[in-house]
């Protein structure tokens, strides 16, 4: 994707990748920012980018090097906040975009954070558990000068989990010589993690799904749902929709696409995935279909919960859902966004739909500061309230200004970020 923007010199203007998608989204919101638009360039430049070499000794004695990043996109409203992903396709453009979407997301649900994201270009499936631990610890050490409970707080993302967060917390504690549990969120409960954090992103997707269904007059009972990605987000969301009486008629993961027109048995599918690592070979399937067929499957709700840039213009033409709930970050390309919006599909954007994870991360961080822990009911009801209030506020803006829910979320969020930017003023 080429761009008319003044680009940071480290990006290839011919191939902006996910950062180009984000810039396009900022262009769409700019006309709605009034006088604050004089600050909009702030949003087009990450505040701080750290690229690190992460060397580890492999189990066979060889030395391997991996490239890692931590990008702090914006710190106007608070410390940086956002996950760390381990994936073979991680690029700087991707981590920049993900960090910027965290800025927007955190402002959309009004948690007191800026936006940040990290990643290492590595396929973690090729590493042993000990190698993964060494990689995580060395990465933490390399970024330790810019993270901290009041500076920037990492969390899980694609292919990282509670164990990785425990290693990050421990490495940070060893480097600093003191314990500060609030340096990462998504930790194991035994280390100061929060009840409800594991399910929080999927639960948030379900909560906004209920609200979106109410807006279009759809009953969740019997609604047909298809889900791309069956990890911590897609798996939990699928379970909650199934519990609400919806029929999850297709699930696609990195290996295959499993369908059942009567509705897949989600508890059984989750158990199968926990055992073999994929939906492949699930005995409760009606059929396994070619990857590309997933997009045209008859359904009411589509939940992309895998990686970015999945819903292209071509796929947008065949999608049959009336509601799309973006569990993943950045799954929809701007051209596809336009096609779907024109077709009357209601898209609840990533920066709203998947904000449940960071919302409970915020609860975890607050609990860590006070060393006082809340019950799971308290967490879930506060999460539900925040998600519903954010959904309502975005819905109202989208109706008033006649814009998509994505642009409405950006209007609310970017206004909050730039107001903070303006009132703080420039230093020195
Ligand atoms: N990785 C999650 C996200 O994309 C959660 C981030 C966090 O909890 O800080 O929203």
C-alpha cells in the first residue's frame, strides 16, 4: 500500500502493511476532530520504537538470534499498555499498528493508559520450553529500560500466555532487585494475576455481541455463528455464544476448517483442541472444508479472532453475516470495511470488541498496586458494565454522525487522546 503521509524513514512507502491500514483509519477520523486535528500528526508517529536483538543458546548448543520490538505509540493518557506476541510473521509495521490500536482501544474504554505493543519474530512451536524461557527472559532484559508498572505494562497476545508473563515478571524483578507484580498483566493467579483475565477478551466480544444483536433485532437463540481462530479469544467467545443458545456452525484455525450445520459441540471441540492443539481430526465434525470456503458459510455472526488483514475486499463480497465482531486486532482492510458497511453489515471494531482483555488487565494492575483482590463476580460485572457503556457511547456517535462503528470509536478515542495531548502541551 502506498501512502500520501509523511512517513517515518524506517518504513518502506511501497509496503506499509498493517501500519498503512491504521493510517487510513486515522485519515477517516480526522475530519471529525475539529480543532484537535492540529495534533493529529502525533497519532501518525509512534512516540518510541525499540528494536532489539534477542540471542539465545539453543538446546543443541548453537546460538540463534531473533528480532524483537517494543513500540510505545502514545503515552499521553498514561503508561504504555499492550501485549507481546511471538509469531514468525511479526514485523515492525505490524507491531507499530498494534501499538496504535492499543492507544485507540485504551481510550475507547477509558482505561488510563497510552498504547504499546511488543513482539518477537519467531515461531515458538520450533522452540523447547527451556528455549522459550531463555528467549522471554532475554527479551525482557533487552526492553527492561522502557517497561515498568508506571512506564509500560506488557501482557499476553498471540502465542504468549500466563507462563510467559511469569517469566517476564521474574526477569524484571531479578534485574531491578525488587518485586513489582504490576509490570505485566495476564499473570498466573498465584503471582498476582486477576480472576477472570483469561476469559476477559472472549467475554467482552460476547458482551458487545449481545448489544449488537439487540440493535439489529437478532435473537442469539439459534443464531448461526462462525469463528476464525480458536485460541484464547475465539474459543471463549464460541463457548459463550453456544451457552447462550447460538449455533457455532464453523470454526477455522491455523490447520483447517471444521463445520457442522446443526452447531458444533463447543465443549467437546475445546477438549479436542486442548489435547491435540488444533481442530483437525475432530470426531464431532460434519465436514472439513477448504480454507477459502469459510468466508461464504451461511451465518448471522462472524467472529474473526485470529490475525490481522483477513477480511479482504474479495472476502467481503461473499461474507453472509449481519454482524461482525472483531476479536482479532486489525482483521478488516479499509476497502472491505467500505463494502461491508455499504451492504449494511454491522461491524463492531477490534478497538471496541476485543477491549475486554485490556480492561481486566487494568483491574489486575489496580489490584496489584493495592494488593487487594476482587472476586470473579466483581471483575465480570465491572467488565460487562465498561464494555456496555463503551458500546452505547460508540453507537450514539455512529448514529449522530452517520459513520461506521469503527470511525465512531476512533472519534471518541482520538478526541480523548488528543485532548490529553493538548492540555499537557509540548515539552520543553
Ligand atoms: N493483547 C491484548 C490486546 O490486544 C491485551 C493487551 C493487554 O491486556 O494489555 O488487547
